[in-house]
C-alpha cells in the first residue's frame, strides 16, 4: 500500500498528463468500470510499500523514506492485437520515466508485463491489458 500523498500526486499527474486513453481510477481491480464503448483505457494499482529510515547520521532526525511500486495497466479491446496494447504501454513508460512529482520520485519504468493471463486481464470483461511497473520513493519528515 502507499500513502495518501503518493497516491494523490501520481493520480493527479496521470489525470492531467495522460491523454492517450480514458483513465479509470479505482482502489480495487474489481471496482473498475471500463468504458462502455470498448475504447482503450488506463488504470493504476498501488501495490506494496515500505517505510525506512534512510540515513545513518543524526538519529534525532525523523526523516523517513517510503518505497513502493505502482502498476500502470493499459487495456485494449480483445481482438485488436497486441501491438496496440504494447504501444500504449510504451507511451506510459515514456510519460512516467524519471519523473519527480512534488517529491515522489518515479525511479524506473519496467518493460510491459505480457504474461497471460495476469490478475487484471480476466477481471475486465472484453479487454486484455499489459502492465508497466514503476518503483517510487518519497522522503518525508
């Protein structure tokens, strides 16, 4: 799980910067309601997270670091081919790679996970999707 601050920063960025498809934001994969017209769409899953004390210096400093992973999943209508889904996944990677969102540092953008089936492909009806994982870190006091 990730903190509310991290979620709000990432969601806000995606809602304002991602224009390639509809964005469906849900906290639970089973709550996702894809577009009714079989248009491509993107969603995010905030999976896992830890908190650590990142420095060996003054122990009175209460600085903390949150580390976690975000999955960006792009869905396309079944039968439209993998190239379309892969193109959207690569567009996501380009958009998020190396971004600093008010202190939330998106550290990497892994190549799309094309393993079939994934936990999200079977729950989205007439769609299939590829996910891009992105590790993040956020320092706070």
